[in-house]
C-alpha cells in the first residue's frame, strides 16, 4: 500500500495525484475509509515523484485529499 495526494481534478473529472517512489502494476485508489475511488490509468513525471492519472468510478474528491494505492486483486480464473 502506498499513499498519494490529490493535486488537481481536471474539467473532465480525471484526478491527478502525486506519490513518492516507484509505482508499478495494476493499481486502484481508495480513500481513508477504504471506499474505492478509481483506477490508475497512467503514470507520468519523474521516477522519484511520479504523478498518477486516476479515472474515478463515481466518487468525487477534492484537491489535497489523501488516497491509498492498492494492487488490483486478480481474478483466480486468470492465467499467469
């Protein structure tokens, strides 16, 4: 689990967040209560402090909100 902070919400309702360190894999973002916010669709910027583009499912978040990043649970039927 990694922490991220919302720095901007675009007019098209995409969320831009920043985090520290390496971010890899298929990630989802949740708020402090564990409610799913959305999927991380892009990672860009410097490796030491990457920016994340998050496509929200239906949640509305404000700038400055702290998010938590989790690896997406794989379906057990998926092949490796």
